[in-house]
């Protein structure tokens, strides 16, 4: 058990090559969040890895639970001021 904990705590090096513009973009985003390039990249890569793995997970439910789930999906969201504002706000890439 102690050996597994020591192995988990040990840092390993991950090396990648990037274009200068990619590095600059990553550095700009990391700086905005007050993080180092390494911390930013590792967090983003781990988040993406989790998404990939979770997207491939298979869930089973009984028919009653699935029917409830489908009913919820089929119900439109209630109109609220917050939702109206969100839908009227142009996407950053459209501005």
C-alpha cells in the first residue's frame, strides 16, 4: 500500500511539441487563470480524457426510470428572464 502511494505521488515528465502560436495561446489562457502552463495543460488534458472515457460509459436503467428520463427530456424549459438573456446573447465568436 505504501509503495502504491509513493508511486502515485511521484511526478513524471510528459513532453509534447507545439507550434509557437499554440504555446502563446495556452500561455495567455493559463495567465488569465493565474496558473502555470503545465498546470493549465495537465488540467485541460485530464478533463478531456475524463470526458472521452465518460462518453463511452454504458448505463442501464429499468424501463420505468428510462420513461421518466425521456419525459424530462421532452419537457421544454420554463421561460425565465435568465434564459431569455442567454438566448439573446451573441456567442463570443459571432461578435
